[in-house]
C-alpha cells in the first residue's frame, strides 16, 4: 500500500502591501521560469504568509535554501539597502513552510531597492 503525503503550499510574500510573484523558480527540467525582478524604493517591509495558520515559515536572504536552522518568521521584516548585507545588488529571498512535519518546496523571490 502506497502512502501519499501532500506537500504544503509554498509561502507567499508581500512587500509594502504588494504581492510579489516568485522569480527565477527552478522547474523539474532544471530550467528557470518566473517573473522579472521586483523593484521598490527602500526601506521596505516584508510579510510572509501561508494558507495554514499553523505553518512555520523559515527564510533566508543569502541565496541558500532554508533549513530548520534558518530564521523563523514571526512578524514583518524591514529591509534597507546596505542595511541588510546587500548594497545596490538584488536581494534573493527564499522561504519554506513547515506544516505538521511536512515541508513545502522552496519559494524564491528577488527584489531590488532603488
């Protein structure tokens, strides 16, 4: 008997109230698909959300995939150009949702502060 475990949905991200689509998402063929980099005037407030209110969202700003040791999201995160370790470059944000011991795929966004 096969047991199927459904992965939780990926987290979502809003920046100063604007929903940001994932960018450069790796698909199964190791090609990248997605939208262009989102640009904002900084500083900005990042808000992660998930359809399951019990989900734990872990995120990174260093292009590494989040792990259980990554920062646990609890409230809005303010990002400033040069203030969060990136100056003028794009900021890659990655997040995973953990729901009842099951982990979502990685969500990836890329933003630029102008």
